[in-house]
DNA sequence: GGAAGAAACTTGTATATACAAGTCCGTTTG
DNA sequence: CAAACGGACTTGTATATACAAGTTTCTTCC
C-alpha cells in the first residue's frame, strides 16, 4: 500500500531518529532540502514537519531550522479510562450498585473545591462498580446542580454518571491526582479488601461551561487493580 | 494581537462546542461553508479542521463531513515526569544516593521481562532520590547491557539513569503500570515512611533499537507523594 | 579584529487550483 | 417498491507561488 507523500516523509524522519542517526538537538534537513530529496512541494514537507512537531518528535525555530526534540523519556503518559469503558474493553460484564443519590449541603472545604458558596447544596452520588460481580471501584462524586440540574433523576444502574455528564456538560478542563491511600473501614469492606491492603485513588475535578462541574474520588483495591498501558 | 486565520477558525469551532451549541455527533459546517464564512482558502480551513481532529475535538469522515467528536470525558491523561525534572520544576534541590550499581545474573522471571536468555547478566542500579534532603523515590532498575554497555561506568550522583539512557538509547516504546502496594521493610525505612503507610509504585518497561532496554520500579511514599496534573 | 549591514537561508502563513476518493440524495427503471 | 445510477457535495492529498518574519552567514568598513 502506497503511503501519501507527507506520511513517507514523517516515517523517514522517525526512522532516522529511532536508529540513532539523529539525536536530540541535531538539525534535520531544511524544508527546501527535503523538497529536493523527495521531489514534492514545500507545503507537503511543511505538513510532515508540523505534524511531527505537534507529536513532540521535532521542534522548530523560525529562521533557524528544525531540530530533533528532547525526547520525552522522562514523561510517561498514562491514559485512565472510565471503569465501565475499561471493563467493557476486557469483554467483561460491568454493573453498578447505587449506594446513595441525593442532594445535600456541602461542607465548607468541598464548597471551595466545587466553586460554590458556603452552605450551598450539591448532588452526591455513591456507587459501587463491579466487574463480573467482583467489586472493583467505589465512586464518590459531588456534582454542581447548576451544571446538571437533573442529575438526581437519573438511573445510575443503567447509565454511569460519566456517561450522563458527557451528554449534558461538555468537558473543558480536568485536574487530577493519583494517590496510594489507606481506605476507611467502610470502603475497605465495600471493595472486599484485605486488612492492611492499600487503595489506589484517583481524584478528579472537571470544569464545564466555565464552572466546576464535578469532583470525584475513585477508590480501587490495591491488590486487584492497577492503571496500565503502553505507547 | 491578531491571530492567524487558521487559529481563528479553530477558536470559533471550539467556542461553539464549549458553549454547548454543537454536541457530540453534530456535523460542523463543511470546508466549503467555512471558506465562504471566513473568506479564506480551503487549505486554511482544512488545516484548522485537521488540527482539531488530531486534538480529538473533531472527527472526520471522507465524503460525509466533519463531526464533533465523542468527548474523552472518561479518559484522563496523566503525565508523569522523571523525578529529577519534577523536583527541578518545583524549584527544589534534587540529589541521588547510589545504593547499588553492578552487573549480575538476573532471575528467570526478570530475564523474561528483559527479553534475555536464562542465566544472562544485566546491570542493576538502586538509587534513593531526595528532594531538599527528604527521601522521595527509590529507583530500582535493571538495564539490558546490549543497549547500554557502559551503564555501570556512569556516576549516577551527577546524572540520572534516565538522562543517561536518553542519550544512548532512543526510546521506541513504553509499557507502564501504576499500583498501590505495601513496601518491604527496607524500602519503608529508605523512604522514611510510617508503619502501615502504602507506596505509590510506577513500574515501567522501555524498548529501544527493537529490544527491551530497561525495566524499573519507582517507589514513592504514599503520604508525601502523588501524581498530579491538569489539562 | 570587530561591528554593521546586506544577502542568503530558514520557517510561518496563505492562496487558487486540481484531481482522487468517499458519501449522500434524487431520479429513473424494472 | 426496490435497486441502480448519476449528480452534488464532502474530505484527502497535492502543487506552484507568494509574502512575512526570523536567523545565520558573509562582506565591507573602520
């Protein structure tokens, strides 16, 4: 199968870098030089170089040239999917127990985090997610009623809070934190964890329409759950 | 400051989506329509739409049109920097104690993971990273000697293993796993951790030049360390 | 030998035009 | 009514050309 020219140019450059011919900081051939070498237009070469720049393979300095970027060796990008998507991706059965779903007053620290005034109310949902019957995640979530006023009318056994929020509140910004923590006794029991076993906790705060939409703690049993991936 | 035309088109589309005017699955105006609306060439419009597609904001179907992409609400992308880069980014002082650096025989399970034959030898380094004197990470690393034959001749008090491997072994592939684990007593003491406190563990395996280059376990005290970020 | 200026080289953005290839819709035919 | 075909519309890739703006190199002058 014949690749488009701009893809061939990208591959050519990436092969040189992977083979160690060009190292970090080395200058790659100019657009003009690549134009001559590949017999294509400058716009075709430019597209290849711009895409490799967006992918952090190259870096460009106007007037000076195009260089091999500092490899992002020290940065690992980890993608964490929603628990339902992850379980479905394994071909397993996902189910949710709705332990709580109501609207109540938030304590001051949480009001700050949700961007609400003291004494304000928010929706609170507490779910236990299972994979093939086995508890795998406790989802402890608070939702800004201004963003999703009908949150508490949903059936979260049939649709996850994530899926619902995706529909009503386009995502603008995310803040996250991953921690190893010792869970309280209730969470330990809900997740069927052993004594002394820690939790893997993902804390997320999301924004939509210029405001905080949701704050969530996702607790996972440390022995049975890890975030994994590759790229 | 006047933005280039392709950036204005990107912003226009992103504003419509953020405001909720266009939802997931909605079709956005065609290239031809945007050409007329903005009074620019089709290639300029095409660039804007292609870049938004690469950024997962839009999705394109040849012949059919351009649509608002399913929001990646359920996927959190987490970037984990090297400990030295992270500490430097906080403006703090990084230091490493080299606890071990030698070449020895790997046990069978590790040989499999390193892609080496049974009984083969590999380099092993054990470092304690400190931030302003405080232990923050134990780095337990095995390195394939075929990839970095002079690994054991380096001074890892002055350069981190990461930085060294960046130079000699261009990165091709990464596999990772994040876990909450209970550390053994030695690691607990090295990291000055409390009894019962768990570790946040990042396990990475990297490839270079078509082979496994390195396998590393990075242990962090759960109470003092989290992976954090935003986007 | 150093400074200043000009020339050359480089990337950034843009255009009108063209052909390829895919999808969708409306019309015609059986 | 269904299938097939053609036209219109859409994205995918590409070109030669142009001007703007930044960097580097070379030449000239003091």
